[in-house]
C-alpha cells in the first residue's frame, strides 16, 4: 500500500465522513505532519494500539565503499524507529504472507 492507496482507503471509510480525495489527502498529511512534529518536540509519539515512533541514535562506525572497497568513517546520526503495538501485531499475525 502506498500513500494513494491509503487515501483511497480513508475515502472508502464512511465512518470518517470524508467526502473528497483532496480532503482525505489533507487528513493523511495532517496526521503525518503531527507525527513528525511530535518526534521533533518530544522524541517519541505513542499511538495506543498502533505503535510507537521513537528517535534512535546510531553510533559512529566504520564502513566500506562498495565500489572501491576502501574503509570509510560513518558519522553518528539519529533515525526514527517504530515498534508495533499489540493490536497491529495481532492484525499482522492474521495476515497471509504475500506470494512471491
């Protein structure tokens, strides 16, 4: 599922009361912006039943340039991690694996 598919799913959900694709897109953008703002402000966003987004630190390390094989230094950085909540894990457990 990509963002357009998600917009269609929100539009198809009659309980949401959203009548147009543009309104569904604005709602999804608002949720994503809210998650990003929460991560920036507090370092985490917890959505009960869905999961928790947290800022994680990566230590500096050495790596290898795949083209030349030369050793390079990779700076320390921060990234966003996600830990699924119980309800999302249960939904995923019921899902059939995709065929390759």
